[in-house]
C-alpha cells in the first residue's frame, strides 16, 4: 500500500527497526572483504605514481570520494605563478606536472596573472581559468568552480585540489571536489 498524500516517506514505525538495522550492518560487514587484494593495491600504487601522489594520499582521497582521481586542479600560488610578467612556473614544478599521466592538469589563476598566458607558458597545464575572487559569495564560488571543472568534462568529485592558502582549501567544499592537499606535500617540499 502506498502512503497517502501528505506522507513524508519517513522511517517505518513498525517494531524491530533496530534489529533489522543491526542485521543489515552485520550482513554488509560480512560481504565486504577485510583486506584489499594484492593486485588491486599494486594497481593503486601505480595509479598514485602516475598522478604524482604518494600511495597513502591517493588511497585516502579515493576512499573519501569513492572514485578515481581524473583531474588535478592547482592554484597559481601552488604553481608559484604570482606575477603577470612571469606566467611560467619554476622548472622543477613544471617537470612534476609534465610527468602526470591519465589526468587533466588544471589551474586557477589569481589576478593579475592571465589564465591564457599560463597555459601558453607551461606545457604541463591542460587548461586554466581565473580563480574565484575573495569577494565572491559561496554560491558564486561554487558555480564558478563547478562550471570550470564540468567544462573540462570531469566530475567534480574526481578532481583533487592542490593549493597553498586557506581560501584555496575552501574551494574543495565549494566545488564538491575529491579532496585537497597542500602544494608543499604534492611537490614534496
């Protein structure tokens, strides 16, 4: 029987809900493996290496999002591109980005740096856009970040953000991204 008009589809009021929930959790735990097969771990280690990540970071992000990382989104601060007359990142960072395989390498560029010039000056960047402004509302920041990511044909929860500031860390929640790591950790110092 379907609930009538005005019913909010809330939880059942039948007796035994706690028992059924307990049994469901017990059955789910029994169905899930306690360890990851060695071949899967080897594949994840290789994938982490292809993305330029250490395995614990990759595993943490993958576990949190439930999906593979298909894009890396760098802030211009993380790339050390902060002057409009020098849109090229330091050579060491460029080499790290050039080694990334199987993921798009994206950048959000703070003013006064021009996003198009950053793409032209750095072969390790696939696409760039302007970074959200400090004055934008949360909704505007969410729409800006989401639009850029989906415009690259990526799901938001498949993009890892690499930044340097607290504001850039906030991009993760606004964009509903897979996670955030500090630039120092990604570039290993």
